[in-house]
């Protein structure tokens, strides 16, 4: 019993001492629209930052120079998770709600939904490199490579 009360007291004391010695925060905070529930972020070469707005079924774009944000709704049932800026400078979004990989081209302001072939893929994370985008289907134990130029998708 004594230990159960002692440990939280010691941890609290250490946190208080650490807080008193901590340097001022260097984080800048940017407010996004209420209810966005931002999940992943991806800085773009043009200085903007893309983020997934999970609760809104959208991908958002923040311009940190002025704090302006805008959204692109991804479609009925969308539940976006991950976002990267691909080698083509488009925003690529994993969307578990649509069981899809979604590509949004900021130049044309059009998006393309690439539905995955396996149901309940639970697609979440992805990475890009020149000529390809990689993602994981945690619901099916697969990795997927998508080559935008050839429209060739292969699972391994």
C-alpha cells in the first residue's frame, strides 16, 4: 500500500522539477476547423501542409504562412488515415472507409479513388519514392506497391 502511493508522489515530484527547469516551448500551433480530428500530416515542397481530417472524411491543406486551411471531401463513407506527398507532388491518402488509395492533384483540383481489390484491407500507412507509392493493408497482411505511370499494382 505504501509503495502504491509513493510511486505516484515521486513521479509527480520529478515532473514538477523537470517542468520548472524546462525551456520555453518551440512549437507553433495552427488551428484547423473544429471537428477535423487531424491524423497524419505531410509537408509539401510549396510550404503548405496536408493533413487527413478523419472525422470529416476529407483531406485538409494548411498554409502556415497565413494559417488558412481548406478541405477536399473524399466521398461518402470516407475515413482517411495516412497522407503523403507523392513523387508527382499530389496528395496521396489512405482511406479505410472507402477501402481505397485516393490521389488528389492540387493543380487540377481533381481526385482519383483507386479501390483496393481485397475487402476490409484496413489500409493505413504509405510511403512514396520516384515512380511508386507503397502502402500496407493491415487487415489482410499485405503490402501493396502502386506505380502511377503504369497503373500497375502488385501485392507481396
